C-alpha cells in the first residue's frame, strides 16, 4: 500500500508540475501561491507547531500576526512546487529574466585559495534556484541532501538538481561526511542547508534559544582550511529572485578547538536568523527547529577533535 501511495503521489505531482510548466513562469508561480494557500495549507497546515515556532522567533506578534506569516509561508511553498518545472531552464536564458546574482566575487575569492568552499544556506525563498543561478555565474558545487521519503519524487528532484548545475548529491550521514571531506581536499565546492534541527549537532543560539545545529561546516573548515561562504535566495516578487553570496565567515584556529567550532557555528546561525527576520514568510516554519534535547551540556567538546 505504501508503494502504491508513493506512485499515486508522484503521478499527481508530475502531472501538476508538468502542466503548469507550459505556462509562463510568472503565471505558474502566481497559480502556485493560490495552490499553496487553498490546497496545501488546509491539507497539511493544521499543525500548531508552525505558529508556535513563529511565536518563539517573534514573541511580539499576536495570534493573527503569527497566522499571517504561516499563511504566506504556504503560498511561498506552493510557488516553489509550481516553479520546479522551470528550475533547469533558469540555468540559461530564462535565468537572466528571473534572477539577479550579487556577491559572486566572495565565492571566487574563497575558491582561489584552493582549499574548498562550504556554501552554507537555508530554506529561503526558493532554495532550488540557487544551483542554476550559481552555475550560470560559473560556480558549481555538490550539495548535501536528505532525499524525500517517496523514492519516485526523490529521483525526480535528483535529476532536476543535476541538470540545473549540481555536480553531485551527497546523502547526510557518516559516509556523506567522508565524501564532503574528500571533495574539499580537492578544492571543490559543497553546498549545505544548515537551518534544521540536528540531534548530532551542538547547541547554538537561534532567536535567543539553544537549537541543535550542525557543526560540520565549522569543523571541516577548521580542519581543512576550507572557507565558509553563506548565500541566500530571496524572492523579491513573484517569480523574481535575488541570489546573494556574502563575505566569508572566519573560523579561528586557536588552541581551543571546541570554542572555535562553536563560535563559527553561532555566526552561521546569526546569518540564518537575519535572513528569516528579513522575510519570515519565505522560511519553512514546520520544522521542529527548537526540539528539546536531553542534554545540551558541552556537546561541542566532543565534535571538533
């Protein structure tokens, strides 16, 4: 039954995205916003977690204010789904119409050192736009992913990402970490989404609360001399985007490795928080970002090595 469910879900998704990709991208995106609010939100948006998360980040908002952000989040998610059929084309001429890229010299300067670049980002705007935008500017990278549970959808997304400019897709986990290590050793780029709860991470402040955060970028950068360059995808209106690469986040190499890793991880969280504050409706609030953990303690002390 699960296999049948996956096939039905994938078939509906493929039919829907295939049909809307025949429209102009702006029109498809607008239709996606309607789909997100009128279809996805009633079906999937009943969890109290979304508004509770908004309340943690923006305690000054009343219930209507929190609900407004959640509703617009579902509109943005609907846009993302309906824009998937255009992602590969954004690497070419269509991208010139819909994407503005800035700060790319920050990536090039970091890459010039030859020790690899960790491109850290989050689920902002339409994060799938990042790969074709950077590829069009001559910056390609591998990406660390967690495939969807539906294997048909996972293969579909994998193909889109590959055709859009992603050189390799690395599954999370110990084997994936070894592969990241190898690529950085070769001086290549690796993109990582760093805005979700990670039980194996370290506690770092996020909107004033400790949140378990991946320490992999900071640990790898400190060990290998790789650069950490944050970048974001901002939706600036409809299906128009701005992709921005920011200056490198420095990583100290003192005698206290744990402190160095925690300091850099906190800086990454500050970047994510700033992007969420700028456009909260463009972030995914359904993740349990502040999930309680049994021991927050000094987890950083067992990571830097």
